[in-house]
C-alpha cells in the first residue's frame, strides 16, 4: 500500500528565504497588539457615490492608509525607531510600507512599495500610487516596486542568509537607515483579498507600527439610540513596546477610530 501518494516538489525560492529572514527578525521585536472594529458604513457609501458620480474608484485601502498616516502624525511616538542604545529618532514624515502581490515566474510574490510622506498626500494621490504599484514593471531580481536598486542593494537581497542577518542586526538600532529603506509604518490589506472575515494578526513587522486590515462584517450597531445594520472593519494594530507604551497607543487608536468613522479625507 502506497502511504505517500502523488506529489510534486517546487524550489524554495530566494524570495521565500528572504521572507524567512524577515520573520526571524520580527521575533526579536516586543510587539503589543490591539484588535479593533471600526464602523466604515458611511465611508463606504461615500466611496460608492464618488465612483457613480466620477466613474473613478477610490482605493479603500488607500483611504485607510490616509487615516493611518493622519493619526500617526498626531501621535508621533508610534513613528519612531531606536537610534543606538540610548536614543530614539522620531520622524515627522509618515512613510508607509505596503505589500503589492505580483506574479513573477508563475509565483505570486508580495513586493514592497513605500508611500513617502503619506500624511501630506490626499486619498486620491495615495490611490494613484497604489494603482501605479499594481502596474509598474516588475524587476525579477528586486522585491521593491518603483525603485531602481543600487548594486549594493541587489547584493544584500541576493546575499547568503547569514549576511542578511548581519544587515538586519545593523538596521535594528539604526532608525535613520530603517526609515530610508523600510519606511516607518506598515499597512497590509489581507482582508481585501477575497472574502476574509475577522482579523488578520501579523507576526510583528519590522517597521515601527504595523496595521493589518482584516475583513468587513455586517452586524447590528447602535446609532443615535437605534439599532441598525452596520459594516465593521476589523483592524489589528501592532506597536513596538520597546518604544511606546499602552497609553499613547490607545490614544492613537482613538484618533484613528474617529478619523475612519467620520470618513476623513474622502472627497465628497
């Protein structure tokens, strides 16, 4: 009796090996998590009306990114990295790292794109950047979209794992370099792919603050003392507990909640 059955083997590609090294680095971060629900009913109506009126679609993820960037700019403690052993570097610009899935050699790979100064851009500008990242020509040797890599950067990406670990160790306490290459805040939209329900909890993320967008669920909510069916977005907030405590993170979440539920930044 054959106990194995049919199977195929595939190469464990360099992109997967690079992901393993990033995940290994994530384990060194002391992450604090918050799982929240945000009422996006009104915002989704505005986005739908805008599309009907202008025949142009606003990226829902792009709008969330705008809200995150605005909230972060009001709570800059979450926009900081370690700088050596005794300092923090706190940034004004909110550079948001996103992942865009692209197909390379029959493999779907999440590639990095960084929206620079997202706090200074409109929802439509961010939407256009996301559309650009989804269509820009892919360089098979680069995990970064919209950026021409230097020779040294290409070397790091293709270097053996032990050398990549050294580079990540060097980045760990050099916040200026981390911002240059990784941005300061990460946003991933797992719930926007397919019909995902509930929260998506990340491992941690190597950026200062990481936001994971889960699914949208319809359920009863209380509006002006009346029960209505509302749409709730599930979001996971991951912050670096070495840098920021629960109080500032809670105030950031409160600001983000108000921005999202009021449809901040959406064109009328």
